[in-house]
């Protein structure tokens, strides 16, 4: 105890401890003069000024927790559609994942990306800002692929999904077609596949495949056979209407005997040529006494 000249009492306390005890409670480390770097036997840390945050490493791993702002770059993204096969009347939800330059992965909702498709407006009608894809509402005969592109922070990725027309009756006629012409998806008479709703002799399934109107008697498929001028052994075959780009496959066939007829593809022909509404082919060897033709229309 000491008394200074001002009359104040100063008490000096001294704590003593052994060197051995100190070594048990102190972890050896080194700190640079600025206080920004610290190492020990188990870790190394680079800290920002004031110890707000930094990079800590242990073995081969690097952890960046504690930064005020995490600075990363997007390396790649993967976009997906759920489901990846969507029917008319339904929707698909688009989303994605992003891989960053520190090898972390971030989930991206549909609203995180900018969406586009080269297949708009067919068979993709629209994609909302939240990533909801809506297909066309009709005029789709066969399952049709569509490419969708997602853009996120300078990186673009594509995915492909399939748009199809549901067939609730499983009879070959899409639901949208019955709804468009009959106002129902029922397969009862006169809407059944084998029914002839307008009495033309061409049933509903044929009219669906051929792209005709089943409620209009004037909407029929026609095949005409005419001579070729100056070519007595040739015949011109003209058929219409045809659809281009909807998936229909037209095959000209022939037989020489209608009794128990067995039709074969017409191999002796040139063409077809088309103006987009009708097609013409020429049978270059129409030499038989009797030769009958038909056009088979199918969907893949």
C-alpha cells in the first residue's frame, strides 16, 4: 500500500501464476501487426478491419461465413420444368439451380429467372414472370417438343418439355377437338370415334386425323384422278385439304382388286407437289386395266 502526495491511497495487487499453468490455458498463435492475420495449429484466419468478418480455412476447405456482403459469380445454371410433359389445359412450373464460383449451389424459383421460348406462341402459349408455362389450348394433333430458355445474371440455360393433347376416352381423338366442335368430351353417339356426326361417310376419327370439321357436311377429304396430257400411261392424283406442320402423314396407296383388297404404297410416282392446301402426285406407271387409289392419313 502506498500513500501519494495528494493523500490518495493506491493499492497494488500482483497475481502470480506458474509458467506450466499458463501453457495449459494459452493457445499459441501469431497475429500480424495490423491484426488482420491469425494462425494456429488448427486454423488460419484473414479478418477485415475491426474483426467484422473474414475468411477462415481448415484443411482444404474455405468458409466465407461472416461477410457483410458475399461476392460471388454465377458459373452455370440448370433449368427444369415440372412436369416436363404437359397436357393442354394444364401448366408446368419452371425453376432452376445456379452453381456459383465458390462451388455453392443456389435454388432459383421461377420468378428469379427471365424466361423465353422460340416455340411461342405454338405450342407454348405464354410463360408468366413467375415461371408458369401455359401450352396452347387447341389445334395440337401430336406431342410436340418445346424449348424453354432461362436467363439468370448473365448465364442462360435451356430445357425441353413436351406438350401433348390429352385423350380422356383413349379412342384417338383429343379432348380439345371434341370440345371445339361438339362442346363436350363425351364419346357417346354422335360423338364417338366411329360415328359420322354429319353424315358424309367419313367418321369422326377420320375427320379428326384429317383436320376436318365434323359438323359441316361440306368439310370432306377428296381424292381426284385425272389424265396427264400427252402421257397415256400416267395419272394425276390430287387430294385435299392437307395440313402442313401439324404432324399428319399422307401416303398414296393402290390396289388392283377391290375384292379382299390389299393396298400397297404407290412407289411409281413423282411428287408430291403442293400449294399448302392441296397436293398432287403423278402415277408414272398407270398401265393396269384396273387400278384403285386411296390416301392413308396417319398421325405419328
